[in-house]
């Protein structure tokens, strides 16, 4: 059966298998964290084992939520940002160091299309969407002056960070949920749970498949809300994430603006678009789906082709016409009809 999960669809098969995994039972649990609903599906021998695994996964995600929130002035992330510009390198936790290090690597590879220093712009556009009016040009210019991944210096080996510009604000909305899915899966594995899937707001990581199936099958979120998926991907030790404006956008002066921002212009993307990326980790899929949306079709697909074990689907609607673009490796991950 197909079960809707936060705009995506999860298909599981279960039953007796030759390896004895018929003793495993399917369990599912969800909690609200990171501003969304987190869903964990796993196979365990009994309910007590499943509940221990759920508790460990959700506790880890709640810990990250507290650490990386840009809504909580007391989070580690916001306390770091409050020090900008930093006089010295500031020590950060292992998790924040890991996320910021990967973010910077992704910024370099995408030529700044992915940039976690867009926080000043994010704050400005949140207000603009609420009011349904364009940001004030002077405020937009001031926010842009504080943006630029090259002003964020991450010393990964030392686990320290420098913020070189005043008023810098880091927004991990395009990467933290993917990382949360990855580390939640690690918590499950510590308890011997390997047949599992973690879904953090559509950043979905599948590990060993359900009994009697060779993969987790997930429907890619469609361009329009509440529509059925047109593509299904098979996940085994990899992830899929979708970035787009199906749910989060504003129409201002008759023009549609996405919540996904171009770090170079400071403006929300104006092409109605959904980008889904399959990658080895949920953090990678999460970050790359945002980067591809900013890069556009040609540059975005060229970017994806350079990444190992990675594929992308781009769906765009312009002037009433929908176009679909696939990377060369996407077929490898699609469920055949």
C-alpha cells in the first residue's frame, strides 16, 4: 500500500523471508521537531525494542533542534551569530562543526548557489511573505552585505568557526533536517535496528529494506500540493530530498516568489519549480536540492553529474508549461513500472 508522508509517498512490503526476518514486525512513530513532523518507520522483534529505538532517534533530533534553530536566540547557532564579527575563532560542537563544514564544501562546489549565510535575507523575506510586499530596497542591500559563504571560515580539524562580517546570521534550513535524518538513523543502528526509514519533512533516508522487499520505494513530491507523485525512487542506504515552492511561496504584485533564495541577488526564486535529489546521505540530498534550484536546469544538472552516486529530477512550470529534466543517473534509482 502507499502511505502519504509529508508530500511524499512511502511504499513498504513485509512478510516472511529466507533470512529469518519474518520475526520482525513493522512499527511507526512520529513527533514534531525542527518545525515539522518527523516520521520513523522501522522493523524490530518487539514493541519494547521499537520504543527504545524511537526514543533514541527522537531524542537526538530534539537535541539538534535546540542546537541549530534560528528561531531560538539561545541556540548554539544563534549564540555564535550574535558574536559576528568574531575577533577570534569560536569553538563549536561536533554536530555544528560537521554541518557547517559540509555546508561550506557544498558552497564551494555550487559556486555559492548553496549558502548558509543567507540568514539576514531569510529573516527579511519571512516578513515580506507575511505582509505580501517586497522587502525594502535599503534593507535588502544591508542584508546582502552580510551574506557570503567566504565570510564564514570553518576550521574543521579544530572545530572552530570565524564570522568575518558584521550582522551575519546563519540559516541551516537547507541542510539541518537532512543531517537530522542521518544521525537519527545512526541512533537506530546503535541499537541494532537496520531495517528503517527516517523522514524529516521530506528529507528521507532509507537503510536496509523491509522484509520481502529489496528497497524502500518513495514517491517524489509533485510540483503541486496534494497531487500524486509521477516518479518513485528506490532507497537502500541512500536518501532523497525535495526542494521547491509547492507549499512555501508568496505572490507579490502578481509575481510568485519562492522561499528558496538566490544568495547572489537576495531575491526568492520566481520560477515555479521542484527539485528532487537522490544522494548517499540525507544531508547531501537536502543541500544539493537547494543548490540545483538556484543554479537552474543547465548548471544544476551539470553540478549533479559531477557528484558520485547522485541523481536529480527537476520539474518547472513557466508560462503555463511544465517541463521535466532528469540527470543521467536518475534511471538507476527509479522504480520500474
